[in-house]
C-alpha cells in the first residue's frame, strides 16, 4: 500500500477507562514527538468494554485531532466491532453491509475526520458471507471514507479465502492482519506469518508484551 508507518504503532484501548483524556493527550503528543505516526484504535474501546465506555477512545482521539489540528500527520487505524456485547447496534455485530455502513459513520463522527487510513474487522464473523463483507468494505474505499482495509484475529484459511474472493471479484483486499503475538503466544508462526509473507500482508501485532506479563509487572 501507499501507507508509510512507523515501526511502532501506538495502541489506545485503555483510554476512557484506565486512562483519562488528559493522559491520552500526553501519550499521543509524546508518541508523535518520537516519530510515531501510526495510531490504532477501535469503536469498542475503552477496555474493558461497556455501554458507558463504548466509543470513548475514538472520541478522545477525535478531540485530540480537533485541538491539535494535526490529523494529516497520523496514519489512523480503527476497527468495527465483531461478535460481542449485545448493546452495540442492538446486538447486530455481524459484518453485514448495514452494520458496516452504520459503524463507519459513527467512527468518523467520533474521530472528527472524514476518512480512515486503515479500517479493520475486529473479530471472526462465522455468519455473514465473506463476499458481502468484502463488497461493503470495498464500497467504503470507493466512497473515499476508507483508504485501505485489514482484519484482526483471523484464521489463516479464512484470510486466504478472503484474498481469493477479493481477487476474483476485483474487490479491495485486506492489506494487513492484526494478530496476538508475543514470546508466550507464538502460534501465528506456523501458518499465518508464512501466508502474510507470501501474500505481502502487513502484520500489526497486538499484545507484544503479553499485557504486562513480559515486563516484570507481575511477580
């Protein structure tokens, strides 16, 4: 893709629950000063997710963009929620065209921007046909609301299937995968990483320090 991102991506899932907006602003300012131009968020953040915190992280980032007037300096990634809490869109969490259309508009509003650089599906949806999901995401790119699409927490065979559908239907393809990966969780080395290398899919790992278990935080 044309996206040129920093080696480190700033994860944001605690803002609005474990971190205040003031602390989030401080972290974003520091990251940008250190040359980090890649921020990753999701509509279901903050974590732990609840009806109260849903969308809080995107709202904080949007407030930062408005106050700092620096949207153009950031490669922004966000995600549409997958199967999960019943209070998100009335429980309609599958990646249908309707849900994708609603979700992108809500994220754009909270983030105070008119486009997302990388829009990702957050979890596995076993109900909606992959073709419907990919067609809806492709529409967002043609509408100028999204530059590129990616997926997260996906199986190798499902990623390969999605790439094949995009190729034969001439849809935009997934340009990135966001899996869990650290010294304790290494299963993606078997099939997913070789697939991503072969198909030139970017890999954005989450949980690289195992939520603190690899930092000495827990004794």
